[in-house]
């Protein structure tokens, strides 16, 4: 199938209304291309595979070690059975979210392509926003997620942002199951998630930029105009959906999971005769859960 560039409503489009109607799969192709790799949950949660029941059962904070250490075995002695513990049973429910893109008979007669372009962009943005909010609400409202109150906002002239991040890293690395002696999870945090305001605070903070001196002065954020890909060994992810005043340190693909009952899909354009239009339905039905919430630390108070 030919690759049609989708342009915004100001610059126009090379696709005509008739092309949408002649090829019922064209809108589907465009939406899937526009949403590829755009959901933050898909980047940070592991894919737990499909489900067909509308619910996913899992155990929360299951230890990764036996309850007791390996024992020295004498000759002819029985090999001791490893005693293990399981986390608390939990379940995650599938949520389905959907929006439709329509091509009315009036659009077809008048060859109005801009309304379709705007719908494509708005549906893409709204689906991103809806699922990103669900993902962040799950993290910020989960009682098992660790929290760290920073001493002062990251915009402060005497900010301790790097110390705050290091402390959050340490909290994730030292996390252990409750009620089991000599146990740990061995988490290795690898991701820092911040909001757009926190990005601005860090980039404009003189103290945060003091490390970029001498041979690495060219890496100064005020010079480059962007955050580095990593800070203190953590991959940096910026999202406008992060709640104000918060940041997240976590180990991605370990902290939680997603399971699709219906992966993001778009129906072929089909006729809705009573309403004198054609439509394509965009939908996704997914369950998300945090089975290792202690692999996450939420930093509170990073902005005033």
C-alpha cells in the first residue's frame, strides 16, 4: 500500500476524501502509524501477553528468594525443601477505551479533508492522554508504591535534585519483602520519569548544571537546550501527564505489566447509512497492574 504522508490542517494533505472511501483500510493504517510507540505504559510496563477473560489475576510483591538460605547437606541426608512465600493475590480489570473517526456525506460532497485530518490528530492525542492518565493514576494512587519527600523544589537555587534521585535509587535497590528476614528484591532502577515543568526546572537550574564544566562544558543543559538521555544512569522519560510536583524512579518491565484483551486496533471504514456517514472505530481494551510496586519510588514536592 502506498505511504501517504499525513499533514496538519494548516499545511493541507495529499490524501483526498475519495481515497479514504475507496480504501477502507487507509484510516486504519494512518492511525496505527500515528500511534506507534506513543503510549508510555507500553514503554515502561512489560507485555504479559493477551487475555480473554476481562481480568488478570496476579500476586503482588512475591519474593524472588526462598524464605531460608540454602543448607549444608551431610552425606545421605535428605535435601531440604525450599520454603517459599507468595505475594498477596490481586486482580487487574480490563478497561476498554474507544473513539470513532467519521467521514460524512457532506465531507465527501464538499471534498473537505481538513475535518478528517483534525479528527485523526485529536483521536490520537486523546487516546494517548486517556491511557497515560490511567497509567500514572495507577502509580500515584497505589498504596504499595514507595514515596520520598524531597527537601526542596528542583527549581530552588540550592536544589538537591541529584541527591534526591540518588536517594530514590537507593530506596528501590534496598526494597525487600515484608516480614521475611534476610530477603531482598534485587531491583535495579533504570528509568526516571518527570513532567515537563520538572524538565524546565532542571534545565534552568544553575546548581544542577554545575557538573558540566571543563571538558564536558559542551554538555551543559543551557547550551544543548535539552536534557541528557540519562541522568545518574537512569533513562529520562518526560511526560506532560505526570502529576504536578512529582517524579518517578523505577525499574521498567519489572514494576508492572499490561495485558491486552484488544490491542490498539482500528476497524476498516464502514458505512453508517442512518447517519449518512462512514466511520472507523479506534479501540483498545487493556488491563494494567503493578505486581512489584516497591520497584517504584515517587518523589513528592519536586516543584513548588
